[in-house]
């Protein structure tokens, strides 16, 4: 099974930020096991 999901993350100011909860909220419909390739485009 192959799926592609596109979504945007909230904008943040400078520094490091935990984005795991935002990503997981979009992946709830995926199987419990498998391989996930995640591409995060930096737009500065």
C-alpha cells in the first residue's frame, strides 16, 4: 500500500520546535506498522 499526504505545519519563530504531535495528527489513518518517508521542505 502506498499513500501520499501533503500538509502544512504552523509557522514558528526562531529556534527548535517539537513538531511530532502535528505530524502524528495527520498520520492517524496509516497502518500501525510499516515504513514512513517524511520530507520537510524548508522555505526560508
